[in-house]
């Protein structure tokens, strides 16, 4: 793949779809004087691009990578090779995040939080990370996690909330917020 030519093709938004074969990295490009072109460009391994298109894609990518990485990747002149190298370097993010997210899920306990909103924020952050990593987190999982991690002294509340038969976590959350407000008075 080293030295593969980059073909910068311009597609209208209607032409870009998951079914469009060979279009993985979709990037917007600013036109002259910083105006957006209103179209999207892609970097793919096709061999019919010209030097101007290749240079345009190269400049676009180099300007948008992290400052700390710019020096490291300054010697990459072929945008396709740069894109593939970045992909191989950072494409393992899911595998890196998944063990931590699972550990956080296993250790998440409603009783460890002073405020319902703090617990909910932690729950949603962990669920988002798990979903990003390809794990399925259902409403039932979120409800059960909350119920099962109530403090032992609140076992009666836990049973009352279970009897409500909540279908969505947002409904339980609203109920918990009202209860929290009532208890604080």
C-alpha cells in the first residue's frame, strides 16, 4: 500500500451513504478564503488522482491532526498512507477502552453517589463507552444496575421502585430526582 495514489472524489451528500462502496473516511474541505465547499471529499486507494487533488487532501489532513502528531507525521506526503497509518495507530481505541468500561460498570453503585444526577451522569458515561466498544446495554440493564446497588438500608425503597415496573431508565431517574428533592426538604 505504500505510495498508493489517493483519489479525492467529490460526492454530493445524497451520494454518500453506507452503501457507497470504498468510502470510509469522509472529510469536509474548506474552499478558497475559508469558505466551505458544501461537498465532502474522501480518501481512497484509487490510482486515477492528480497531483493537485493529492496535495489538497495532504494539506487538509496535516492541518487537522493533533499538534503533537504533526511533527511525527510531517514526512508523510501521501495522504492515503498517512490516513492508513493513523487508522492503524488509533483504530484500537475500542479494545483499549473496553476493559476499563467493564470494570467501571462492575464497580458502579448507586449508593456511592450523593446526588442522583451524579450517578446518572456516571451511568450514561459508562454506557456510552460500552456502546462505543460494541457492547449492548439495554434499558433493563441500567434499571437493574440501579436497583441492585441501592444501599442496604434502602431495601424497602428498592422494592417499591421495582413494583413501579419502570420500562425506561429516564422514568426511574425522574422518580429518583423527585424523591431526592422531597427528602432534602
